[in-house]
């Protein structure tokens, strides 16, 4: 019983059809000549027709053999292209990657990471989505994103994800430019007890909101929250307008609002981590390549966030 036609049959036949010589075809293929002869015979038997006319002096393709050789070359080219594409996909060089982020937290670091990724993997389709933590979870569930820059996940979702801390921050106070405390190098938190607060809404970042409340309670007061915007840029606009002060992650200084002064607070808050988060048990080489780039860049990112300077 004949074995089904394989790419090997096509390669051997095409080599003979191109060189019109079994010995030369065997030399180019680096196999023994009898193996080439037998493989071509097997192919002809499977097809039920003659592909090559053989004499002692020459080999010539039949009309059917010439047409089959053209089709075989095309199949071999396609097979090689498929092989190379699969290898590139396995290395993360092609494919798709969706990244979720929220603006103020990643503004100092995301451009550096995206540029590095694009330089190394220009053929990957890269999609970035600005999403708050709740929206990120929905996007993960809908498979719209593969990875996200997020605050630590709620306990009930952690089992399905991997998390790595990219950097840690602490709370700072955002004050209107002319505020009496704006001239201080640091602000005692209890000095803000009577101030109206503008805080990023709890639904968008429950961990951050709860840390603000906890930090204030440790200082002996509960903040009087007069507004809960759903964008950090809006928080900064309201602070600049004099509608209140805000406890924010220190990295919001990257928003560069000239009418807003960012000052450290005393005592310090608990650390506020930014994590790289992605689902467990998902095989996506493009994702693995991005995680590797973030891990490589972490020392630079952490130095940047400590110094407060943007590093490109």
C-alpha cells in the first residue's frame, strides 16, 4: 500500500524536473539516488500517470509532468511560507496584542514600552484601550485585551490572572496653585482635614479610593468629598479651578498641569502598586514578548518613577 503523498515526494520530483538528472537531484537534496528514484516512482504510481520520461542519457518531463511541476513548486513555496509564518508567530513576531491602560498611571511609562515593542515586533497588530479597572475586567472577559496595566485585582479575580508589580507609588496631595499649603515641600495630612476633596471615583479605582479614605482616617479625619470625577484629568481641572484638593498617586505630576501643585504628604500612605496583569493559561507569543519587554524595562521605570523624571 502506497503512503499518502507528502511534501517530500514533491521536493524530490521538483528537484529531478529542474535538473533533469537523478544524480544531480540527489546531490542537491543530499540523499541517496535510489531514494529519489523510488520516491518519484511512488508518486507516479499514486497519480496513475507518467511524470518523467527516462532514457539512459536524459530525463524529460511529460506534458502532465511539466504542469504538475509548476503546481508542486507553488505548493512547496506556500508550505515554506506557512512554516516561516508559524515560526514567526511562535516568536511573537506576528499576531495581535490588545493592551488596557488608564491614562495618568501609565502616561510616564507607556510610550517607552510601546516604542520598544513596535521597534522589535513591527508586524504585530497592536491595539491600546484606555480603560478603568472595571472596564479592563470586562475587556478581559470579552477577550478584547490580552494584558493590562492595572491596580491589584480584587481577591475574587486573582486566581485567573498573573500579576507582576511594575512600580509602586504613594499618595500625594494636589493643591490649587495659590493654596496656602502650596509653598510647603511636604504637607501634613491633618492640615487638610477642613478642605473639600475632589477624588477620582471609587467605581473606577476602588483600591485607590479606599486607600485615600484609610490614609485620611489614620490622620484623624474623614475627608469631605464634594466631587468624584471619572477621569484623573478632570480631577486636576477641578483642583486647578479651586473646587477642592485631592489625594492622588504621585505619578499624576506627569499630567503637567501648571495651575496644580503636587506635594508629598506626611505621614506617607501605604504603597500603591501598578501591576502588569494578564490571564493565566493563555498561549499568545505576542503577549509573552511584551511581558519580557516590560520586565527588562522595570529598572528604568522604577528609577524614573522614583526621580519623577520622564525617561525616554
